[in-house]
C-alpha cells in the first residue's frame, strides 16, 4: 500500500462520512419539520401541565361556528340581533335630534320674545 493510495482512501472516506453526516442532518431537519407540521395539523391532547392544542380541522370548525354567530348578529331577527339594536339606536338618535331641533327653535323664539319685551 502506497502512501498516496492511503491518503486518497482517507480523503475519500472523510468525504463519504462528511456527506453522510450532512445528509443525515438534512434528513433529520426535514423529518423534524414534517413531524411538527403533522402535530400542528392533527392537534395534541392535553398532558400534565400542558393544555390541549386543537388541530386544523377542529380550528376550522370553531371558526365556522364563530362566523355563523357573527352572521346571525348582523341579520335582523325582530329585535335581539346587533343589527336590530343599531337600527333602534339610529331611530332614537334621530328622535333626539328632532326633539333638539324643536327645543332650539323654541328657545330661539323665547329669546326673541324676551328681547322684544326688554326693548
């Protein structure tokens, strides 16, 4: 065995080991990320000291329920929805504005009569 051949064999073995370690790290990184993704997708049950985390499908079902509730609040239903309450408040504000305008006119009339009387 010549020293050149031994040097080449050691260099080749080092290259293969380095390549294997690099490939192993990349594979481990990909597998770890895939496992995290699958855990997030499926969710995780509660365990001591850690609350349960819902999966994607459970989260989507929860979001759909929330959207349905919001939709129900934005549609008139005879008085108890948010939209009905907003419309009632608008009507009340219009009534208050009308009353305020009438009161302002009465006050102006009263002040005008008082000024005529004081002259």
